[in-house]
């Protein structure tokens, strides 16, 4: 297992470099001019100077190489400096946003907490609801519980967040005034009262996202349980005189969780990706919103970096999913 | 061999099991009665769909309900009616007094738990042993079924065993708590011939060592001839003929039994075909039978067979047949 993991990690390096190149070239080809937002009154010579200052004058391969060095060497050094109060990174140029001339990683670090709070909580809530619901619906297939579950799931699947989000804002924020409609990022949680505020402002976006994730995950859990409930080993477990609870929650569940855990692991990068639409609807200034504004502003370094971070996370969690699969399923041998 | 006056350890009377499906009822088991004594081996034969598995699973509530419903009958295990006891009591009996072995050893073990865990489970559940004692018992059981290096194999997973070895593990699980009755549902069908012979040998050996009653379901009349004391032939959810091995093979009275015996391949040791060599299809019973289930395939059918369901009648010592036209011993050559 260890050799498998190391081999996979090594193999991930060329994969990631290739992805980095593809992202870079795609954005290179994409239409859009970083100078487009500069007022028309600015003379062309000045624009050209600005272009040079952004490093756009250099050939593609040089710019790619510089970006790679910045991403894999300069930025980690900065993190190291920040953590241990050293100054290894002094004087080295970081990846700079074209929008606000600040290092992109600082902006990202500012935005991540909102995203993690809202989307991460939604993910955990969804897992906590979906697994028991999936188990029970499968065990009592076609019961009233299962039917209601299927109906709610269908709604969760088919109603997009830009609709459900607006709907809950109108009902719970505008009409009933139970929850605020806008997420206030400046809120500092330092007391029980402000914690309560935080919970309240998170509630609606978390529920909207959780409904969607729960729908997918509970269906998956249910299907996985149903697959296993009909297996011969379940009959064997019953023939041994085991309690129904043991049969279902030990024998069947342990098998059913294998694909579910994999799917959960594969879904984690999406948390960091933020929920673009939900963040827009609730004005949560997380990563999803950052990406959208960066795209609109032609902020290539920001878009490149964010996209590449998602790519790294996806590759990483694919690896984690594979390793988990190997740990959970003794039949899998990685050598 | 046990003689007539030993008490029956398992006695089944008038068992009726119905499946309530969306397309109507399926009467899978119709008034089945049989009994076994301690140390005795009852063979149950019949083609696919004749209700052998459903009968045995009905005994201890192993069928999913719904759709299955045991409508009538008595299942007396040492005098206690298993159809009347509470679910909790039934769980206490399953795996301890009644052990089960199933057909496919590849899928009957849970792939994600070690073999040791799966053997220790019933032991701990029924015998109340602690971990250490259960481990010792598991090793003892694996040795009993002839798995070499038993202690070292407890932490192995089922996929690390061959098919024959897995079936031995299944036997070990079934025998874990010294059952009074062992029900083996086609335990060798999925195995190849040499392995099959080894498993048969183990069962024969354990039967004499442990003295439990065995109900052995199979398609394979060759196997039955080798190990059974008595044989029950099932057709359409009923036992149509029942006798000791010798009379059954020498003097079959039911036209179906006779047809079955013709399907035994001549090359000894070769596995019997799935008994579908007899022309026609086995019946699907949408209602309790009101005529002989075999009438459409029977060469001897006459009016009465279409109007009435024959009941089992004694035709010799320990030999009974459900047929209006039981073939006389002398008519054997001419008929069928
Ligand atoms: N879950 C079910 N729902 C409806 N009918 C069923 C169900 N399970 C079994 N049956 C019916 O019960 C009848 C008897 O099936 P059973 O499995 O006992 O046959 P069998 O004699 O064991 O056959 P085989 O030799 O193939 O194992 C079959 O005709 C089948 O259609
Ligand atoms: S009762 Fe009639 S149909 Fe049935 S087996 Fe006997 S002779 Fe054939
Ligand atoms: Mg069967």
C-alpha cells in the first residue's frame, strides 16, 4: 500500500505539470484582453508599457516557466516564512493578481474560510443526513419513508440552487425574517451571540447546498445498500442467528460504505471549489465568487492559480479515494 | 444407522409457503411433511424450482417476508414448534441448533471480514464465549473441517481461500455451535468433482463424529445414492415420493422419480445434468394445487389426475408415493 501511494504520488507530478500546461495554454488562447478595462483615453504607448509591466511581453514558454516556479517554489516559501517567521522568500516575485496587484494567494487565503464554513458545513450536514436516510430507505424499500425520501430527493436533484436559493430567501429572509439574506463576511465570531449570528447567516446557504448534496449521496447510499442486501452473505449472516441490527449495520453497511466513502472523498475538491451559484445568490464572498469575478476581470494569474489548485485537489483526492478503497476492501491489492 | 424408535429431532408437518408477488401468489411449498432422526441423512432431490430451498428456509424464518408467508404447518425441533416461537427465540435457534450450508461458497461469505471473525460470530453469539475462547473454538472448527494451518488462516479473508476451502469454512460456521440439524442446500453443486468428493467425505466423517441430523438438498442423484439414508423427491412444491435409498433407486413408484433416475449419467462420478432432461416445464403454481402437479408431463395421466391432487400413500415399509397410478414393481419395465 505504501509503495502504491508513493508511486501514485510520483506519477501525479507529470500529470499535474501537464494539466498546468493545458490550463495555461487554454487561458492563453481564450479571448479577452487584460487591458480591456483600461479607459479609452489612456494612450496606446502607456497601455503597451502596462502590458510589459504585467510580463505579457515575454514569450509563452518563459511565462509558463515563471508561473510554475512561482507556484511550486516561491509561494510555498512564503507560506514557510509566514509560519516560521523566516525570510527565505524575500525579493522573489509572487503570483500577482492583475485586478488588485496583491499576491493571489493572500486573496485566496482571505476567501477560503467563508467557502469552507458554508460549503464544508453543507457537505458534513449532507453526509450526516444522507447515510442514515440511505440505509433506512434501502432496508425498508418502497415503504412510506422510502417513497417520501425518493420524492424529496427528486426535488433536491431537479431544483437548481439559483431557484431554491432565491425561494428560501424570499420565504425565510424576506417574508418570515428568520434569517438574514446576505452573508456578512465581516462578522467576527468572538462570543456566543456572534456565534449565533454566524449560524443564522450560514443556515440558508448551507441548507440549499445540503439539499442538493444529500439528494445525490442518499440515493447513492441507498443503491449501494440495496446491492448488498440481496447478497448471499446476508442470508448467511441471518442463518447464523445474528440480530437484524448486526446483519444490516455490520455486514451490509461495511460493504455498502466502500463505494460511498470513495464518492465522498472524490467530492471534497468540490468543497474548495466553492459553490459558485449559491455563493452568488447569498453574497458569500468565497472562492466560487472569487473565481467568477476574476474571470470577468480577465485576471489571468488568479484564474490560472485557482483552476490549478482545483486540479491539484482533484488529483490528490483521487489518490486518497483509491487508497481508502484499498483499505476498506481487502480484495483490492495494489501491487 | 438409527432405528425406528429413536425420536425425530426435526419433524415437519403440512408446511405451506406462499409468495405474494405483484403478479399474484406463488404457492412454492404445498403441504410438505418430512422428519429426520439424530444421525440420519435425508436427501432431498427435485429439479430447479421444485421448492427445495424455499422449504428449508421456511423452517427457520430465513425467507424475506414480504413476499414470503408461511401459511400453515408445524416445524417441530425437539418438540418445539418453530413457526410459533418469537423472532428472538428463532434467532437463538438459527446458527446454534440448526446450521445452514449454502450452494455458492464464493458469495456466501462476507468478503470484507476475516474468516476468523465470521466463524467466531455465531460462537460468541450463541455460546457466550469470550474472544480468546471463541478463537480457540474457531481453530478447532477449522481443523475439524480439514483446513491446514488453521491458526494462521483466521486472519485471512475469504478471497484468499479456494472454492473448496471456502465451503469448508461454511461448514465450520454451520457446525460452530454443535447443531442438532444441519441443512445443506446444494453444498457441492458449485464445486468441481474432486473437491465435491472431499466435501462429501468430510460431511460423512462429521456425521459419524458429531451425530447431527442432516438434510441434504441436491440435483445429483449420484451423490444421494452414496450418502443418504432416506430420500424425498420434490415436485411442484410437494414431496411426491419418499423412501429409503435402496427401495427408491430399485423400485421407484412415481413416474417423476422414474424419469429422474433415467437422467443419471452412466459414467459414474460425472455430475448429473440439471435434471431438465425430462420433457416439459416444471409448473408455476398460482394457487394451491387441485390436480396432480405432474399431470402435463406424465405419461400415465388419466382423468382423475386432472381433478384431484394425489396424497402420499404408503406402498411399502417406509415408502410412500403421491400418485393415483403408482407403478407396480412388476410393471417397471413396461411403463414410463
Ligand atoms: N422471492 C420469491 N418470490 C416469488 N417466488 C419465489 C421467490 N423465491 C422463490 N420463489 C418460487 O419458489 C419456487 C421454488 O423455488 P426454490 O428456490 O425453492 O427451488 P429449488 O428447488 O431450491 O430450485 P434450485 O434447484 O434451482 O435451487 C420457484 O418456483 C420460485 O419461482
Ligand atoms: S397422479 Fe396421475 S399425473 Fe400424477 S404422477 Fe400419478 S399418474 Fe401421473
Ligand atoms: Mg435451491
